[in-house]
């Protein structure tokens, strides 16, 4: 039973971490370019090209960590022994 519990917790943590990383990157890449709205048209495009990769990296890293921790916690709750 212990082996199944570890497998379930690990799988759930990895799945939640990967999906959190994906969605975190998508959300951050949509929100961060708003900082470029005050620029002129040509500068605005360059600003977005420079901002989006960093935003995706930051959002996906944050989402990965948060998703992994929450997934492991949920896996632990799901597989805990009932008294």
C-alpha cells in the first residue's frame, strides 16, 4: 500500500506542477506586456518582444513550484489512512 501511495502522490504532484507551469506561463505572458502600453507603436512591439520571454519563464517557474506543492498536498490528502 505504501508503494501505491508514493506513486499516486508523485504522479499527482508532477501532473499538477506541469499544468501549473503551463498555465502560469500563459497568464504571465498575457499580463506582463501591459507594461508596454504607454509606448509608441514601434517601441511597443519591441518592448513586447523583450518582455514576453521573461514573463513566460517567471510565470511557468512559479506555476511549476506552486502546482507541485499543491499537487503533493492533494495527493497526501487523497491517499491518507482513514481512522
